């Protein structure tokens, strides 16, 4: 077998061609498996622990600081929080006004100590139903003005109250553990204090929010703390700046993302892959405007139901125009532009559409919560009997795309008809059955969120699990009975009657910005080779080889390889350190010897020094690895295989 210069061995079996030769094997060390932590969605007992812990914490705060007034205390993804109002008080001895309390870390320790005592006393937690009038009387008796507002917002009766023994109570719908002794005090930790306006309104009172985490056992808390420590190292905001990927320019306004050249290269590859996968799956790619007449948003219902999330309108020749918060109404207009036959369906339209939504400045967070973002939106218009097969195809596409980026562990939830909804029961039943049937055909495990669907249709939500065990909401598949009705969408059936199509909303990434943030944190900035903004960096040892490096870079660029030539102003060791700090996967040292022999001295960030490579063979192999998304995790000499 004739040997030719080296190539990289992927971490899966791939066909070996006559142009491939491998050298000394270096195995990639296996990462230690992290403890998979339960979630509120898949563990009812955990949810009860967190909800009851919030009540116990509120009781402990009021025992420790009697002036504290309670507001709300929901469970959240990794624990719970509770908001408190601390009014000014009067010193009983001097009569002087005492400013409202500002909670400190030492205060949290006092609260946790009080919580542990409450848990140790094993108070019964029980439910009581009362009339609205009785609830109001009790709230007024204990001077809890915020609870009166909460009571006014509750539209159902009777009013439910949960008691902790005869010591404390709160308006609540449940669920809870049976007694405080069921709470694992060594698996509960108070984390931090933050400010929050009542009802999110900056014109209302400033509250103090205590964040806490709670788990079923101490080993879960330990695993969570380890995960959070690792998450801090992976913060996409920090890595985005270090690796020069993106920025938020406050001079331009909060929540607006500036994509720097390196980040743009990655985004470009993500979008190209998305488009190719969709075209291969029978989608047509479309583009729609960024603004539209306000009447469109009145027709769609967004102006009524989503107004708080929309920016102010602009005046255009005495008509009101709205910058778009959604893409779907535009696709409805395009569908309606022509009379459709049942033979035309299904229609599948995909769009990487940039939308703009108003978010309060206090809620903005890097790429995860922004005001302008690009949805990987798609809409399917189909016949009722096509729905299940279409959903199966969507789930296949979700799996194909997410797995390309290393995400293959999912938490899946099917959400069904809520109390308030549009559409007939038989349509809901058929659509829910189609979603469930598609999940069963895929063989995916899933939970059911009874009544958790949107008012306009049932949905499937897919959360991905990252490298350190966190879950992120990404993909969604949602039936919609509302927009086809509002826009009067129709098709002509085989019998010649006009019928409503089924409309399916679906996204895979959710948004490009948020998915990019997740990807940065999942990889800790060590992007897979095919996505790396600089895949190959040439390190010239002397000025005499700079032009030679530029020639190689030009050829590599034409082959689709992201390549950079170091300026060569630093010593070689510093050039290598800078490249490794920038997470460049492949470096090539170029001196006079390499220029004369037509070779490159190659170093891998993962595997170290690899020796000399003939230039054309190296570039061919790098191009193949980039095209086929092959991770270069091993090297080794293997025999050629006959084709």
C-alpha cells in the first residue's frame, strides 16, 4: 500500500480512501459522566420540594424580620425565589425613621438557620378553601397589601390557602409536600439577593428577591453547585469578548447584537447548514419585510394579545406601521396570495427572519435575552390527514440539525388543550393525536403537560442537554387553529369545497442568537472543527516566508477553510500561545525549510505536535473534515481500503 501524507482520523468509522494516511494514535480521554439532575417537568416531587421551600423561606424571613411583607414566590428551573417588600420602620426608643432593610449575605444565613428550625419542627402543610371575602379579611388582618392585589388577580373560586401548621399561611394553588419535615434541609441553599419591581413595573415598589436552589438530596445540590461553577467558566458573554465573537454596544442600545467577523463566520456556517438541510427536506426558503402596517397585527391578534412585547408604532404617511415581533402573519399573507388546491399541500416555508421585541432593560442577558434576534422560523400548511407524517418529518429534521452541533440528549414535553382555547374539540383531539403519534413513531420518551398548550393549538417542546447537564428550551412544534381562521386561509378539497388548512409553526434553534450563546457555553469556546472561525493558523518564523504563507492561505480559503496568517511580530512560542488561547484547532509553523520542501510543521490544539505534512494533502484533508463535520480526535496509521 502506497502511503501519502497524513490525515486526521474521525471519532467514528469513515471510509478510508487512497489519499488517506494516518500516524501515531492518540486517544481522546473520556469525560467523566455528570449526574443527570431532575427537572420540574419530569419530577413532581422535586417541584413540590421547591414550592414548599419557597413558603418555608417566606415564613423564615418574616420570623427573622417581622416588618417584611410578602408578594410572590414561584418555583423556577433550578429552585425558587420569593419577593419581599421592606417598608420604612420607626425606632421604638427614639421615634426616628429607620430606612427600609437591605438584605445582606449575613441576613441570608439568619434566614437559612430559621428555615432549618421550621423544617425540623415538621409542621403539617395543609390546604384550605375559603371565600373571597374571607381571604380578603384575613389578608387585611395581617397587613399584607400586595396579597390583596394578588387576590384581585385571582379570577376563580374558591380561594385556596396553604398553611404551615398554625404558624403561617399564603394564597396558593399548590402542590406541596405533606409537612416541612419532608424537605431536605441539606439540599437547600439560599443563593443571592436581587432587586425587582412589583409586577415588573418600574413605577411601582422596589422589592428584594431572594433566589434559592433546592434539590431532593445533598448529592444533587453538590452536582448543581459544580455545574454552576463550570457554567461560570463557560459564560458566553465573557467568552464572546475573549474570542472576539460579538458585542452589545450600549451606545446603540441594549439588547442589540453586533456580530464581529469571527462570530459572523460561525453564524454564516450555521445558517448555510440550516438552509441546506431545509431545502433537502422539501422546504422553500422565503424572505419577508421587517415592518408592516399595524392592521396586519390587528388581524393576527398580536396587537391585542402581545402588545406589551411590541415596540411603539411609527408613522408612515399618516398610517401606523409596526416593526415585526413575529414572522407568521407574513407567511399567512403569502399563502392567501393564491387560491390553493389540496394537491398543493403540504406547503413548507422556512425563513431566517429577524424580529424585534420589547424587553425591559433589567431582563436583558447577553445573547439569551435580546431585543432583536433572528428566528429560524418555518410554517407548514397541510391537510389534516398529512399532519402526523409532517410532524414526524419535523422531528427527524430537529434530530438531524441538533445532532450536527453535538446535541443528542433531549427532554420532550407534549402540551395539550388549555381551559381557554379556540377551535373545536375534535380538531384539538386529532391534532394532539397526530403530535403524540409522531413522537411514538420516533420512539422518543416524552412527558405530557395537561392543559399546557397555547390557546390556539397543542405543541411539542424539545429541550437540549448541554455538556455540563443544563437543559435549554430550543425546538418547538406547534399546531395553530387561530391564524388560518383570522386570515381566512383556505384550500379547495377533492370534493370542491373550501376548507381550512392546518398550520404548523416550528423552530429548531429558537433563535440564532440564543442558540449561538448555548453553543458557546456548551463547547466552552472550543468549537467543533467545521465551525471554528479560524480552522488553520499559519505561523511564519521569518518575514521571508510571509508571502508563501499568504499563498497557502489564499488556496485554503478557496477550498472553504477558515485560515489566518499570523502577523509574525512575536516569537514563535508566543504565536503558538496566542493561537491556542484563541482556540484555533490547527496551527502550522512555516520556516524556510518548510517553504523549500513544500511542507508544513503541524500542531493540533488537542493532540500536540503532529510532524510535517505535504501542503496539498493537508489542505485536502482539512477541507474534507470541515465539509463532513469530522472531529479530529485521534491520529493513527491504517491501511488503505479498496473501493
